[in-house]
C-alpha cells in the first residue's frame, strides 16, 4: 500500500485536450494495473475478458450472493467507492442516474452497480439504503476483504485504507466508472473529469 | 436608551455577515467577525444510515489581515472536520486539513465539490432536501461565525446549475 501526498497540478495551456489526454493516460494506467493484476495469477474460468472485468462473487444488499452471472446479458456501469465518501462517490452515482434518464428506453437495459470497498463500515443493508438516494435502481454490493481484493484486482481498481487522526480511516480509491458490455467485456471508462455530454456518448455506445 | 440605539447600530452591519445567524451570537464577537462573510453555503443530501455528509460554502475575508478557518462544529453531527479531496491519476484521495484553511487578506476561498469541503461526521439524522444544517465556523482571528446551510439534492454541484464547466 502506497501513501503519497495529494499532488495538485496547475491548469495546463492544453486545457482543451486535458480531458481526452487524461482519459487516455488513465485508460493506459488502468490497463497496466489490470495487466499486472493478471500476471502470474489464474484467470477466472467463467470469463476471459480482453481488459478489466471478469468473474466475481459479492453480497447484495439483501444478503444474497451476487456474481457476474447476475449481470449476464445486460450492459453495466460499475463504480467502486464507500458510503462515507461525501464527495466523489455521490457525484459519480448521481451523474450515472442523471445520464440513465437521458438514455431513454435504452437506459432501462443498463445496470448501475455500486461496490462498497469499505466492508469495515458498510454492511449490505447500509449499501441498500445508500443507493436508494439516487432515485434510480442501483445494485449495491460489497463482500469480504478477500472477495473485494479479487474484484478490485480483476478491474485494476486502486483501493487503499488511509488512517486518519482519531483512529478512523478513509479510503483512497479509483474514481472512474467502468462500462461493461452485455458480454461482460470492457467497453470504456467514465472518468471523474468527463462532462455529462462526454459520458453520455460513452453510455450510448454501450447500450445501443 | 441612547446606549441601546448605539449598540443596535453597531450590530446592524453584522447581521449581513452570516446566513440566518441570530444577532445575539455576534454580540461577543462584534469586533472580530466583521471581516468574514459566508455565502453560497449548502449541504449535500445524505441517505438514511449514511454516516457522513458534505458541506460547501464560500468564505470572504474583507480584512487586510489573513485569517484561518481552524475548526467547525454542528448540532447536526457528532463532529465536523475540514477536508480536501484531490484527484491524482484517477485516484480520489480525501484528507483532513489538520492545519485548517488559510483565508487570504482581502480574498475568498471556495469550498466546493471536487475540492475542499466541510465534512459532517456522524450525522444525527439524514440530511433531507429542504432541511437546514447549522454550522459554527471557528476562525483564528475572526472567532466564531454561525451559518445555516440549506440541504440540496445529492446530484447538486453548487451554484445555479448542475454542471459547472466553463468551456
């Protein structure tokens, strides 16, 4: 686990290109993280995706087991976060909820999945209540440390518990939404910097 | 009688210093809080069972001296902290600002989504849209400034619209 100081870079003269370039760099970084995650490990037998993704087993908010097979045949947008995150997580989920409404009838085909990577605080029922906040069906999942380590590795998601003064902790985590097609194959990423318009283009590609 | 009028006159400008602040809160601080004004404050809706909530506001310092926001408290939460969020290579990192937030002389600081924010920890009840969250800010020089933050829906980003892109 690496803990680095937050490093804020100033605005670039290539502001116009910052979003796309950053997205590209991000995709490359995540691809590498995914590749490293796969190297030397046994690939899941159920799916052999050409990128982030693959088999997983987690717990749904009603306590039942939820795997990638529950999403078979549906494109899905999956986001990893935690309910104590007051900022980037609600912003990302609210954005998905808002954009799903803009997809029209295709929006209903899309599954939105929220995976809490904070099993220490978030119990399945807590996550179930949390996702109701967004006014659209969202599948809230979590799992044991082992299960979460498996899925975050499969997706190349960075998660690090960071102790806070006073004994509590916060969680640094990848703030991108992974778009997966109906066959469970990686389609695209919605980054935190994507405008609604840019994210909508990616979602339309996914569901059409 | 004259003294009372003078006191009222002295307090009058102070009434504009904070959102929905009872005037008597300012009487003990009337010499020190003059420079700090809070605007555009709001808190984000939380889900039932959600432990933490975010608050956002703009602090304007009209003094020629810099100040520092050093702490906060709220009857609506067990604790209130000052936090910052940064995006670093696609990874979100949230940190407590243990040294507070410097407020430049004759300047302002925005606490807004995607950056610094007020973190309500252990909310007493879910923040529902339309609700009002009380917040006491503590400044190194200006002392205590009380504000009330209206609760906005979870998808709100601040300002008038949802998307704050300037290009």
